[in-house]
C-alpha cells in the first residue's frame, strides 16, 4: 500500500502518536525529577565541600610538617620536648577532626580515604606514649629513634594521602567525582533540551496540521462548516447557496451506513464538478452542502443555479438499482449594497429557509427574498409570543375562542351543539389563521400546552352554560396532534371534567391525519376516553389520506364531512349523490354525521334530504363569542318555554 | 639556647647552602616558639599591636571572669556539646580595662599558626565566648583546647555560614588587637 502524503501526516499526527509523544514528555519530566532526587541522595560534591576538604588536608599536611620539624629539632636538642608533645596533640586533634567533622565528610566518602586515615591514626596513636615519655624527659635516644622511624613512615603516607586527594591520583581525586557529576549533568541537560525541542517542533507541526484538518470534512475532503467561520470566506458579492438532496432522509433510511458515505462523497464530487473553479463547495452537515458562488450578479441568479443543479443531478447505482439523486437549493443572493453587513450566519439561515421552502413545495430552488424573510420573521414572532402567552405572560399575541353552533338537521333552527374554534391576532392588527398557530405549536413542542390552554379556556367560558342554563347540547373541541397521547384522559379530567363540564356533552374532534398515524397508540386512548363518557368526532373526513377503514377502526361517534363535499351540490347532481353516499355509509355504521360548510338554503335542503344528522355553516350561524352564544341559547330557551306554555295552555308571563 | 651556637652550625654545614638555609629557617622558627614553650601549660597571649605588650592569661585567670554557657552543634564535631567560658568582649575589657571599639581589627592565632583577621565588632555581635570547658571539663589540646572561640549557632541561625564558621578558631593561642604590622 502506497501512502499518500496526507495519509502519512494523518498517521503521524494521529491520536495514538500524539498521546505517545505526550507520554514521552511526561516520562522525560519524571526522569529529570528522579535524577534530581537521585542527585540529592548521592550528595553531589559542591565546590564549597572541595574547598573545605582541601583546606582540612592542607592543615593536616602543615601540622604533620610542623610535628616533623619539631621531631628534628628535639632530636638535635634545639627545641623543648614539651613543644613536640603540643604539636603531637595538635596533629592528634586534626586526625579526630578529619574522622568526625561534617565539614570534611566529602573527603571520607571518597575511595578508601576513611580506611587510610583510620590506619594512619592508629599508627600515629602508637607514638602517643613514646612522645609523652620524650616530653617528660624519661626517654632514651632509642625511643626517639623509634619515634622518628615510625613517624617517617606515617609522614610519607600522610603526604601520599594529601597528594592523591588534592592533586590527583588513581584513586581519590576529590575533584574527580565533581567533574564526573558535572559532565553527567551536562549530558542530561543537552539531552533534555534536544528532546524538549523535538517535542515542541512536533507539537508545532501537529498544531498546524490540526488547524488545517479543522476545516476539512473527513468524508468528502472538502471544506467543512468551520471554514465558513473564517474571515473573508463569504463576501457580500457572493451568492450563498444551500444545497440538499431531495428526500435525503428517505434515501438514507433505505441505504444507510457505509453506502450513505459513498453517496455523500459522490454528491460532493458531482457538485464540485458543476461549480466553477473559483467557487467554493462546503460540506456543512450530512447530505447538506453550501456553495459560495464568487462575485456573482445579484439578479438572474435563478436560471444559473437551476442549470447548476441540473448538471449536478445524477443517478446513483447501488447494487442492481439506480436511485435518482436530485438536488434542491435555497439561495441567498448577492447584494450590491455596500452598507449591508450580513454575517455568514444570517446568510446561511436565509439560504436554509429558502431551501426548506423549496423542499416543502417540491421545487428545484427558491431564492430568499424579503417576502419570504418577512414570513419567517412573522412566524418567529408568533412563536415567541406563543411561548410568552402559554407561560401566562402578557404579550402582543391575543388568543381567544369562538363558538360556531351546530344545528339539528330535522329542526334546522335548533342548536344541538357548538364547535370551539381558535382565533389569534398579533399586535391587534394581523389575524393569524388557527391552523398556523397549531402548526407552529406542534413544530416547536408547544402542542400540548396549546391544547391544554384551549381546554381550560373552553371550560372557563362554557361552565355556566352547563350548570345554570342546563344546556343539553354538545361542545365540540378540536384536538391538535400532540394531545392524542396516553396522558390525555388525565388532562381531560384535570382541565375539563373537574370544572363541572359533563363528560357526555363533550365531543372531541380528531383529524384522520393525526389520529390515524399511529393506530396502536391512538385507538386505546380514544377507547379509554369514550369509556369515560366523552364522544369522538372524525374531522375533515375525506380530505386526507383516509379510507373508510378508519371510520371502523377509530370507533368514533360522529363524522364531520368536509365542506368540499358540500360545495356546488346544488348544481352538481353527481356531487350531491356522492354526499348522500357518504352519509348513508356513516349512518349504516351507526355513526352520526355533521355536514360542514353549508352556505345557502339549497345546500341546506339537499343535505337535510340526504339524511345528515347535524349541519353547520354560515347559512345557520357564524362563529361567535361565548357571550353571544349564551344569549342565543337564552333566547331559544325562552322561546321553548313560550311554545311549551302555548301548547299546555298556560298564559305567557 | 644562645646566639653563640650559630657559627658552629654554619661551619658544620659549610658547602651545603640549601641545608644551611633550611636549618637557619627552622632555627628562627623555633626561636619564636621557645619563649612560649617554656610554660608547661598553654596560656592565652593577649596583646595590643600598637604597644607590643603581651599579657599571658592562664586558665585560672580566665576562669575568674563571669562565665557563659553555650550548648550548640557545629560542623566540626557530631552532635551538640555544652561549652563554657567568658565572653570575648568581657575578656578584652578585663585585659585592657575598657572594651575595644567595634571597628578595632582583631587577629586570632591558633597553636598550629592558623590565623584569622576580623573586627572586634563582628565577634561581639556574634556573642563569641572564649570557651575553656567542654561539657564542664577542661579541654586538652587533643580536645582542641584549652581555648576555643565558640559562637551560639543553635540560637542564632544567622551565624550558620562559612563566614562565621571560620571565626570559631580552636587551640587559640594569641589574640592581637589593633592594626596588624
């Protein structure tokens, strides 16, 4: 295997080797500390020690010389023998000094110095009595001769000892160890320095390498996200394009693992082939790329990018199948305005928004413009305000509930129930469609909070409807997708049923889309709630990916037929028959029907003729606030009482 | 011993100049020791360089002064030992009826002719004593006596260096006050 230079560098600065070098460095420090400790134990000879030792030796030699001289003088009867004794004692004390004092301990440690001095001391001690005799005058010439003979032997050895230690010799040069230690120390120092420099240079290179690697994507070998953060990579005059593979999640799910890496590599290759030489390709995240098109014109970027994408599209051959790979782009165009300062984060965000838009609408590309940015900003503001509101903080967003009465088909004036509808307004001027509020909440994990808010609000506004007005119709409340979960029974108990709303008068509306996504989960929950006495209605029937099977499996009480089945029934006989068919199937399955969106008298007549149980629409009632609904119901009730009294013949009060 | 003997020496070793000078040197050397060597007990010679007057202080005379005790270690012997003797300042005050000035040069000479030169002030501030007893016993020459300058190293860590160790001269034989000549 031939190693490419990048592979060699990769190996050289790999985790293992870097850690290895670090361990070496640590060992180096440990070794030097150990050596330092060892040196302390070994008691390196200092120059001061040598000075004291040589001083002691010099004194030793001088005092020996002095004694020698007095021996000569006493022998020639030129000196008082007492002086010989004094100098004998002086030399004697010098021996004890050499053998005991800490000052000259270095001398004793060297070679066989201790033994030599002790030997000399023993021999010298043997002269003690004869010298005392000479000093006391009780000796003869033979004693003196004996002392002189023995002393000469000792003196020669003393000189020998001094010479060997001071000037040099085979055994006991006291400076020798000092020099040896110094030499050793020098070698260690040089070694340490060399190794330290080696390590420093290694890490300097490693740092450079890492800095380079930091901006390179390991899979595609193109630049990565970090490169974008460097200065001057993205300029105002550049077009910033975010590119993603269409249905990337699906493709990755089907061909995950190592094959996915191959796909990403292929994509990078295709894209880099379709861009111009000075343009930049950056791999920002899996299946997502950024192209920085240099110095491009702010206008007419669309067709150029469309062309670029079409060039890059390819067929990916995997095994025996060919998967078409299509790219989708979101574009943040270049600007001419020199004053506009936008960092790459902003441009990246704009491009991603455009990309998401394009992905949602299944178009090839989308150029970020003011309208789109405004829509996103509004959405962001709504989300911010929603968070505030759901945390019970006052903000610029106002949410409230309205009620659209549902009437019985048989007596089209009689209010049988009401559907609770959400209304929202931002800054007291912009009305926000309820489905947008629900979508934003669902996308940002606020679905349950919004659902609970609606339940609480509905309970608050309608409680006295049930308690004091004895309203015996139903209240139909829409459940957003997050609400269909295991906790829903408890949520209903806590926020609705505990507030004196009778269970049997609540109808929960679910859409096919959210209830049918996960039958395994939703069916038991719906069943449990139905057991509590609540009813379920399937909303927007016929608009989603629905089948009649859902009707059966979801075990619902009411079916709400969407307005699209009602439109034009007064002119279109086929449509009318179709509606009749749906109502008939539902009633045969024992499900009550509520037909929505009835706007005129003809539609009303036809629907009622077809046998719908309930009808709802502008033709009967517009959605209204709770107060108005109360008022309506009061009027209806008064009317009932009047009719009843008329029938029973009681006078009207 | 008299000067009359000198010519005999010259005659005896005539023709050998080297030996002659050696002997002559040895002779003068020994002459300088003769006066002191007469006394069987070594006493402390205290003198003033300006007058040349030499006082001889025997052990008994030194003992009569007020005594100090110092228990200390030193680089010269293992362990700690207790020394006693008068303060050097007291001794000099007694010898010259007044304490010398601190700036006065002082020369201390040992029996082996080792000598050091310092000022009186330095020794005074180091609380130097002229020790005559070690562990309450008089010190022989073999014990580095009879006189030993001892500094209280145990109590004064500031004295623990070579600068002061060198002042602790043992087998002290002469103290000379004033400019050396």
